[in-house]
C-alpha cells in the first residue's frame, strides 16, 4: 500500500475495515513520520509512543474478534494540549502546568477513545490559547510545513502543522477567536469552529468561557465531518452544551450540492487590508461556486469593524478570571521566594515565573477592564458591541444561507515578524472573531496558493447557529470543484520535509 501517512482519515478507515492494513501499522507509520519531521516542525509537545501502539493493538484485536467498530476506529489523531488527557501531560502551552498529569479526560477525548481512534500525543499551542502564531508557547514555536521560517497560525498551530506535515490525519483544536480556522488558512488544511455549545468544553482548559469552542482539524472536509460527528452532541457535564440531536455532518458532505444556495459576501471583509493573493483566490472560489449554481450576493455587517476591539476586551476579561485558579496552591507550578514568604508572595512569584509575556499582558488588560470605575466603560461597552455583531449576523442570514469571506487577511508571516507589535498580531483575526462573538459556526477550506509567495490561503464560510451541516455541504462541494481543477488536494503541492522525500521528488522529475 502507498504511504499510509498520505491517506485521508476516511480512506485509512476504509483500508482498516477491509483488512488491507492494521491499526498498529498505521499508528507506527505516523509515529515514524513524527520521528522523521517533527524535529523541524515541532508540532508535538508529547508523543504517546508505545501507549499509542498498545491502543492500536487493542483495536486490531477487537476488529479481529468481529466487534462492530466506528468507521474511523484505528485511525490516529493528535490532540491540542488545551484538552486534558488522562495519562498524558496537559500544559496548555504554559510552564505553570508543566508536567501536570490530569486524572480524567476531556469529553471530546473520551468520545474519540470510545470511537476507537488512536491518540498520538499532544500538540503545541500558544500559552493558554493566547496568540495567532504559536510563537507564545512556553516550549518554543511551531513551524509551518510549507515554509519552516513561517508561522503555522495560532493558537492551534501545532494541530494544523501536524495535519499538514502528514504526522496525523486528524487533530482536535480549540477556537476562541479563530484558533482553528486561521491555522487552517495558513497551512492548507480544513478547520471547523462548531456552533457554540455543539461540542462539549468539559475538560478544555478555559481561556474565555463564552468564546471557546472545540472543533476538528483535518485534511478533507469529509474527515472534519466524521470527526465532528464523533465529538459533537449534548454533554450533561457542560452547562453550555446544547441539548437535542444533530444531523450527520458526514451525510451533509456526501450529498453536497450548491445549486440554489445563496452565499453572502461580507463587504467589510473583502478589500482593504487583505493581501491581493488572498482576495484573488477568494473571488475565484466564489466564481466557481456561482458557475455551479450558487447565487452570490453582497451583504453588509457594519459592526464587524468593531469586533476585534470588543473581542480584546471581552476575552482578556474572561481570561483574567479563568486564570486566577493558577495560584500555586491547588495544582501546577509553585515557586517559593528565597527565605520563604506569605501565600500572596508565593502566588506572585509563581505567576511571575509560570506565565509568559502575552499571558501577563492579557491578564493585566482583562483585570483593568473589569476594575471598579472602568467596567461599564470597557467591558460593558464591549458586550453591547457583541450584541450589535449578533444582530448583523441575524440581518444577513435573513437573506442568505451562508456568509463568505477570506479566512485571514494574509498568508503565513515570518516567525518573529509581529512579536513586537501585538496590535498587528491581533488584527490577523479580523475575519474570524465575529463568529466567536455571535456563537455561529465557521469553516475554513483551502482555496489555493497566493501568487505573491506560493503559500496557502483559505476561504471561510459562516452559517446560523445550529446550521453546521450547511458549512459541510458548501465546503465539501467547493473542495471537490477545486480539487478537480488542481488535479488533487492542495497539500500535494506542499514542499518535502525529509531528504528521502526530496530525493524521490527529484527522481520523479527526471
């Protein structure tokens, strides 16, 4: 069989069911791939190794015994380190949790284990999911497999890079302001932010509780849908989890058809501030959808221009509250000042040593926004803007089925390029933040390569709350249309990462 790491999750699942390959063989192939390339990519903080092979062997035994298994049983998966995992370290990219072994699994992790997927390990991330580049990890940056000198997006750059580098066919991520979709945009992968409450957050180390959402990171829209179907659904352990049943996202992909679909192009996210190559691929994708029966209309969302400012008041305010639990007393790092000290002094020394600069910056901003005399002026006003953004979505969806925009303004920028300019970094999330403020679902699908630098760009689709299946329908349809044009998936154009691959490529060219 061809390189197992190049198969989509659905194709690998089919091979496993047919008996063409074992889960142990598939898992070992991905572990070997991690060993070969992750020294350069640094997508993983922890690799499960032998434990992953033992889990795979158990799946093989169950399949051989005739047990009915999920169609993705035996397929490897990577897990963003924001999700707690029993038996594996869970750090949220921070020194303050270094070495912590949780006593339980997050609900999405429980569900992938129950489905028989094989956790390969934990992926790198910006500390407590605070960042757009995965440069704010306490354990060093992750590199973009398309260009190792560039960022893989953030905060979930580790999950996106692992999938793009063929180290894992699937990954779990979290999206607070675009941390699944923006990394997908810059790595040529598929990233989905489900409706708020559609996937349990139980066991997710919180950044901003009203914004965080767990979702899939994959190489194909169908793979994202299959993973979404596993991790989604009501969870009584999560008070924000939406009760009721959901349609199959995988079925929505398989019957995808854009004929008659009304797609609204957001005027405020189409033009100034966006890289020409990003806009070119965006409009080409829209034209392809229109050619195949979709109706393209322009819509306005006038309050989106204030979304970034509102987000960077609401998110730090919630973060300052959520991160107060890291106090040196209950769990995590403890730093004792020389000569001893009071509880307050130990707490101050611990938080000084355990938190990185970006985390400290946002805690300070959030605490200030919530302080007496400033609450109404800052946090209260930001919540009013949030309501206006939600109303913009309501008005737009009254006339269209889905909304479309570029996923992010630019292709992947160089490592270190924006570290000294936090505001420039924050503006990278201008297109993704509104969905988190409103709680609506979004998907980023590869749209091609920018002319300026040959790097991937994505197109984002947004749908009304609970209408996640619409995103999988339009995303799956566009993916098929584009891959017909390209002659295969976009990631087939990604550069090689190992000398063996480069030699094979050169030999094929002769």
